[in-house]
C-alpha cells in the first residue's frame, strides 16, 4: 500500500496530502530500518495523536483490527523515539 499508492498517484499527477501524528508514548526500535508502527489515532486540539498498539511489530496482522494506521518512523541510527515526536502517518480507516 505504502509503495504502490505513492507510485500510482505520482504517475497520474495526483498530489497526496501528507498527514502527521504526534507520538503519544516513547517507542524503542533497534534495527536501522524504516518502521511502520501500528497505532490507534485520536484527533485532539487540532493534531493527530498516535498511541502505539502493543503487538509483534508491523507484520502482526491480528493487531490491524485494533489499529487505525501506521506511523512511519524513518530509518535512523537512533533506537529510541521520544513521546511528542512527529512522524508521517498512513491511515487505513476513517478516524474521528
């Protein structure tokens, strides 16, 4: 979804609105890879707030029923991502 939609929309001249969300809890992730963290989203005071869904990583399909989308944490040498940090968010259901 992440890679196909980006390519498809760009190929057809469609601009995608980028959403961001504020990380509600500090998260640790060790491998130097882009991490798609499953999150529950809430809209508060004009900002999206992303609460991590506990599970076994982005491949844990059973947790998709509990999450509203993915917070895209970019590849980084850091292993800890602090509460209050802002990252792109990819939603797969409407959140209000």
